[in-house]
C-alpha cells in the first residue's frame, strides 16, 4: 500500500498521468493516517480533560481559562513549521531534493530560535495570565502552573511540529501520524500516574495499589510534555537520517538560514501567524465574555470545545493531505491537477465532517458525560454541542480550502477572510447574544460564523485567483 502511494506521488513530480480514481485513491491514502493522528490527538486532550474533570468543575475551569492562550502559543510554533515545510513541498514537487534538504537544515536553526523566544515570553506571563483573563481566585494557581509547564515545553513542541510537517510535505504522512498516535497513548499513561494520588483499586476482587504523584492539573501538563519530548526525538531522528527528501547527508553543509529562505517562510507564515494571533485574541475575548457567566459555563465551554474537536479533526487530517498534494502539484507546475486535488480534498472533508456532525448531535450527552461528573456542566455542554453540529459542513469547507491555499503559498487573502469572519461575525454575535441567552448564545454565534466562513472559502476556491495563474493551457 505504501509503495502504491509513493508511486502515485512520484508520478506527480515526473508529470505522469493520474486518473480521477487514482487522484481520489492518493488523497485517501494520505488522509487516513493524518485523520487517525488528528483524532488521537484530540482523544489525548479529551482524556486529559476527563481525568482533570474527575477532580471537579474548578479543575476543568483552571485549564479552560487559559486554553485559548495555549492555542495562541501553539500557533506560533505551528506557523514557523508551516513557513518552511511548504517550501519543502514545492522543492520536492519540482524534484529538487538537494534544495528540500537545504530548507530543512535552515529551518532547524530558525525554528528553535523562535521556540526559545516563545518559551521565555510564556514563562514571564504565566503567573498573572489567569488574572488578566478574569479567572476566579480559586482556579488561578493551577492555571498558572499548567501554562508555565506548557510553555517550558515549547522547544520540544517545535521539534515535534517541525519534523511532523516536514515529513508530511515530503509525502510521508504515515510515520509522523502513527508516531503522534503513540504520543497520545504515552500521554494517557503518564497522566494516569502524575495527576492522581496513590490509590487502591479493586480489580476483579483483588486490591491493587496504583502509585501516583498527585500533581493534579499540573500533572496533566507534565504528562503531555514528557510524551511530546519522546515523540519529537524519534521524528527528528527519522527526518534527519531516514527520509530521503530530508536527511542530512553531510553535517558540514551549512545550517545558517539564508535571507531568501527566511523571506519566503515569512511570506507564507506571516499572514497565517497574524491571522492565528488575532483569531486567538478573539477566542480570548470570547473567554472573557463567557467568564462572567460562572464556573459552570466556563467549564462547559472548555469541555464542549474539546468534545467538538473530535468532529472537526478529520477535516484537519484531510487538510494536511491537501497541503501535501496541492503543494507538490503546484511545485511541479501541474496547475490543473492542483485545482482537482483542491476540490477533491475539500468535498471529501465536507462529507466526512457532515457525518461527524450527525454523530456529535446524537452522542452529545455521552461525550459530555465522559468528560465530567458534574450534571449541570454535562447538560449545558450537551445543548451547546447540538447547536454546533449544524455548522460542521461549513467548518470543513473553511479548514480544507485554507489548507489548499497554504499548499500554494497563498495565505494573505485567506487569512484576512478568517479574521473578518471571526471578528465581524463570531465575536460580535457572542457579545450581543451572551447577556440574553448565556452560553447558548455564544455557541449559536459560533455556528452562524462557521457556516458563513465556509461559504466565503468555497467562493474563493471556485472564483478566486489563489494560484495566481490561468488554468487555461496548463496541465
């Protein structure tokens, strides 16, 4: 099966013919492991939240209050990796393997510098951050500790993200996907021993003592950090030694980032970074809107977002496959094939996420029950998830279409579209609806905004000049 995938990717680079069936087959072959990895990552956070949620609503709220800020810092890391990895996809598509290896070498130095700067900033703001966000005093200590541990792991997160995105853009989605699945399993195991105190469990009538560090909320962050470090070490080794398009043939080759490579990375990642910063700021504003509604609403909002992410992660998995296929086709100057892969991936994402929306609507009570024992949090979260289920097709369109645009390096206009949708529609509706309808109003605004966003992205995919070329006369 892997050989079939590699042969089809090679045909893109060598301008071989791919039938519609082969294009769909290749899309699915790349998307399936990416979807599995995305879903497993969400399951990791899902289980994290369930473990922390068993400690009570305040423990869940302590993570919920700083969740949007952790997304912001994660976005910095993700954007840095994207700026370099898309260049690798273009070089591989053009059969410029030495060029791809050069970009990878340069990315190692530049990305680690960004990670260290991110770590320092995060550590400095970790103590006052929950207070800035309007958190109640009883949750601020755990929230600060969680965020501090999270940011201290920024270099490890960067190594993991960079190696993962580089391997995927080189056409190897299977190795990073299954490595990240293994990371999720390790995270659950580490959390099992780090979050809870030593306790005695009754297993089939036998009393078994389970050792535990009893770290509570900080233990969840430490478990994730440890699992991520192990995974990052393996993926970096694989990229440097095993992957033909990336491996470091000679350590004497220059690692110093070139101005041209940095400028291209900034041109690709800059708009995405600005978009994610401002969108995460918008999420923080929404958290501030939700905070006065009380700990129950704050916990239901945070846990509801975790539960909903199980439904949209397949879209991100398909989006990763789309970035690889669109990026390599674009690098090979096969523009009609680029367009076909973009539409095929987007429609596939919409179909899968529509199905997931139906599942979420039906299973919402079970999903929330698995995250928290608090009945009031369960009920409120269930009602919000059922509002959100209607927006999954539009959300899918925006996720996968954006990934296609990123594959060609077209990030400025799509980023502005995301920002306009988030700030003009979602934040505005949340502010207007929350005072009257509570958390239900916030989630209704979210559903309306995601549907609107999907529509404008489909319009750009159909009529926008996102490849900056004419398809007439191009293959």
